[in-house]
C-alpha cells in the first residue's frame, strides 16, 4: 500500500505525543477503513481489493500535511496522526479526506462507470496530558469508527466526551500504563536472561 507499518506509527506517535504534551498542542487520531473490502475482493478479485487499499493510502498521504503520520493499521484500515490542529480542523480534514478518496473508482470491475471507493472514518482528539498515550486515542477512534460503520459507512464519526473521560480517569490511565511498562520491562528482562549463555 506504500505507507509504513503499524510498528513504525507506534514509535513515531510516542515522540509526537511527547512533543504535544510539552507544548500543549492537540493530537488527533483518524482510523480510516475501506468500506466493503471483502465484498469487493469476492466480486472483483484480490487485485481490485488491493487497488482500493493502494488508492486509500495514496489519497491519505496526498491529502495531509508533511508532518502528519500515515500507516497501515490492519487488514482494511489505516491510521493517521495529525497534531497542532483543533478538533474542528481535525474533523474538517477527516471529511475532506473522505471526499477525496470518494473520487477514486474501483479498478478491475469491468464496468464503464465503476463504483467509487468509500471509507468510514473514526476520529478522536485531545491534548495529551500526563497519562494519555497514543493507544488511548486509538481506542477512542476505533469506537468512533465502529459507530461510523453502524451509521451505514461512508461517513466520519467523532469520539464524544473525551476531554471529560480523560480528566476523570487520568489517575487510572497513569496506573494502567505504569503496570504495562512494568510488565513490558519484566518481559524484556526475562528475554535477556533466557538469551544469556549458561
């Protein structure tokens, strides 16, 4: 699809969140899912489905600023991180991106007027205060994406109530991430121990 993998996004997002935390900037995460990809593959073949993913990736990259991060997130999903934009601007960008992708026709259908590529978008944004990590916004964007699909797809949904949620649960998030870090550290220490020659 021509964009980095999820692992690259996770590393880069941690750096961007740290910068946003330092300067008090907003961070927004968009989850973009190609609609009806399995049906496209079943009706028109895997090459048509892959061409849809390539088109989504290219349009996502072309429709965003140079500093924005775009990566493959799952089988039919892409993730975007954009920073330094307010909620309204992030929603406008998500909608503009959806409309841009809609201009692309599905290849390999054999029709004179092929159907358009459509996507569903889930969006979440917040100022990354202490205790808020990229995976928190990803989880919120994923819930918003689920709502977009329930609305019939080919639309954008914003995760509501995030500011209140993060404010109320900041301590719990910090504790959860502290435990995650401890567990990850323990796994690394165990792996190091196992790998040492006896």
